[in-house]
């Protein structure tokens, strides 16, 4: 068997990488700050007694712009990766993606309704529009997932194969509705819609961060409690039942956590693909499939990877900014193909 | 101990089991034989609670199956399905370790039990391997070790249900597997095992249930059940039955 990395080594490495990503994410951007200034300003921000002369500008950029953006990236990446683990466990397939249960397409539909519908109504105040967008995306994601879950149920049992097919159908249906809104939208609205669909960590603010952080904390605390049950589920549903796992409850929790987590992430940052698919995969390659390691490691790796992707998005065409969904897909899709070929051989 | 009286079962509108009565007793191995589609796996499904019977209640240690919590039940009743699909690269040790989930016996004890169960299934040498790199027969033995670990050491009060545990095994491992099952029963476990090989059943089972189109054709000792007349009636094969020259159990020879 291929040698696995010990969990302790893995966690230390991931924690260091994560700190590095946070540091770079705080320092780099249109106004690049010297790394040491960033460190000092960062330490002052969390209340450590560091001498602060000459740091006013750094502290302001950090506090107002870079810190909320960095936290947003960490939270979104972490919850997308956790949801990926949950879905790959639910479908017992390492190539499953959080989008499978329809949450992403539901959120996209909600966002399209908010953006295009809002422009027709005309009267949405500018300060309220982002909140309306997030709310509609969140509700849309949760709603479509609930429908997919309902469609997969029969006689008190959830059939994941039916759910998978229902998810595909609902995704297509959602896509056509979004397409219709796109067709009906005017040019300015179209631009907003397109950029939202590509995802961005731009415009992060503390007010929009808190709900997401709460959701991420809830999912991140809940899923690891079910790590052993997820391990058993990989054997098969009846095998897990014979090992004493309440499988129906577990499936419900996994779908709910994913809908909540991805819904909140998409609501805050738009559609960001491939993190949920690729991160659990990478961690499994390095550390094996045991969910007691996989879940916390994916949480760290997901946040870290998304911060690095955001750095590329910010720096590649600076001072302009790429939508982050383009970056994750550009890296993620070839990686996915690589996995497909490797799994087959 | 597992017990059911008057068990009937419908699947997809057709009656697949009719009025089955059986009791799995501590220390005994009951073999279930019958042609394809006779209802063997449906019987196992009903006995472990996967399929809801239309009549008859399955009782584990005197209490209906649904009256047990999942974990309590898993400490007494283990099930080995015909095929398991595990597509993730767990090590063999981890797969067998999953059998210890219903218990809180501690890491050290669990490790000893995993080792003992793997040895019983003659799979001790696979412990470090990745499950995905194993052959079909090796995987089958690893899953056997997993269910043995779940009930280890097989005390009275534990019940083991096995669906064709030897289907992918070479001749030697057919015997080592059933020997492991036999010694599990000798320590007090009640065992039901679905088999296709009549001679393996004759050698290792205390009782045999012969199923025909969902009905019990016979339920008795191998000597009583495995007769040329019964085997012709149920399987449509012509056989000679002679006592095994060394061990005395019936030896079935196709003519």
C-alpha cells in the first residue's frame, strides 16, 4: 500500500500553508504591503501589543478590505470542501460534487430572480440589493435541494440513485430558468448576473460575513461528529445499518449540511466550482479515506486552496481582477480529468 | 438466538417466502440450501430486518428486531451480504476495524480483535494492504473478518448471518472460512449460512434448511435432509449419497 502521511504531519503542514495563505492574502493586492508591515498590522488587529508607528494605512487596508476578504475566502473554501466530503460519502463515490443535489443551480436561480427581478422592479435600494441577492440565492439553494431530497424518498427511505437523477433533472430545469432570465435581462443586469455566476470574493464585508461564519462553524462542528458513521456508510447502506448506524438520519444530515453550507457559500461569493470536488480528493490521496482525518483536513485545505486561487484572481491581471470561479475551474477541471484517467488505469 | 414463526414475505407483488419457521440456536450452524431464486437471500433479508415480512415477527433474544436500538442490535447480530461495494482506499485493517464500531472496547482491545478476526479468516497477511488492491476472494475474506470482529469472540447471545461467504473462494479457503465459522459457533454463536456447495453444507452444518420456491422443503440434520429424493425434487439433479469414508457425514456425488 502507498505510504500515507501521518495525520499529525498533515495537520501541521496544512496549518502552516493556511497561515502562509492568510499572510499573503492580507499583504498582496492592488496596494501591496510589505510582508513585515502586514504581520505587525495583523498582530495589532488581533489586539497584540506591537508598536504601531507608520502602520495606519496598512491597518486600514487590512481591517476594512483584506481581512474580511480573507475570512470570506477561508470560510467559503472550507465549507465547500466539507460539503464535498459529505456528498462523496452520501453517494459513496469519490467523484461526487456538492452541486449534485441541486443546491448550486437553485442558488443560481435565486440569484437570477433577485438580479433580474430586482432590475424590473427598479426600486431596490443599492444598499439592500446585495442582501436580497444573498437571501434569494440561499433560499433557492435550500429549496431546490429540499425538492431533490423529497423526490428521492419513497416509503420512508431515501434512494440516493434517484436523488442523483433528480438532482441532474433539477439542475437542467434550473439552468433553463436562469437562461430565460439571462435572455430577458438588459445589458447592465446581464453583466451583474454573469459576474455573479463566475464567483468572486470581492466586496466582502463583515455584515455579510457573519451569517456565513455561523453556518460554516455549525457545519464544521457537526460533520466530524458523524465521521465514523460516514466511514461505515462507504461500505454500503445496509452494511452501515448492520453496524448500528441510523442511516436515514445520517443521509438527512448530510443533505442538510450541504444545502446549508453550499447555500451560504454561494450566497456570499457566487458560484465557485471544483473546490468541493478536488479538495477531498487531494486529501484522500495523501492521508487515506478515514473521515476522522479527512473532514478536518479538507476544512483546512479547502480554505487554503481558495485563498491561493483568490491570490491568482487578484494578481494575474492586476489591477483588474479575474472572477475566482474562472481560476478554480481552470485548475480544477484539468485535475478532474487527470483523476478520471488515473482511476481508469 | 434468532427466532421466527410463520414468516411470509412479498417482494414486488409476488410471494417469495411462505410460512417459514426456524430458530437459530447458540452453538449451532444452520445451512440454507436451494436453487437460484428459491428465496435464500430474501430469507436472510427478512431475518436481519432489511425486508419487512408480511406475516411473522423476527425475534432476537426474545425481542422483536424493531425493538432494538441500532447499536444494541449490531452488538448481537452481524450480517455478511453477498457482495459489498467499497470504492475507497481503506486499508484492510481499517475495513475490519469498522466491525468494532458498535462497541466501545477501546483502541488496544479493538486492535487485538481485528488481528484475531483476520487470522481466523486467513487474511492476517493482508493487514497492511489497500482494500482496492485485493482480489475478489481476498475481499470476501476481509469482509468475513469484519463481521467476525463485530461479534468477536462469538459468545452465546450473538447471531451471525452469512450470504454465500465462499462464493469467490478457492477450495482451501472455502474450508478455512467454514472452519472459522464453525469454531465461532463452537464458542456459542448462532449461525445461519447460505451455501451452494452441498458437500460443504453436509460437512459443516448442524442443520440444513432446504428451500424450494419460498417454501421449506425440509429442515433437519444433513443426514435427514440430503437424500437423493429431496435433491432430485428441489434441484432436479440425480445424485448418489454415501457416508464420507473418514468423517461419516453425507457425501453427495452427482451421477
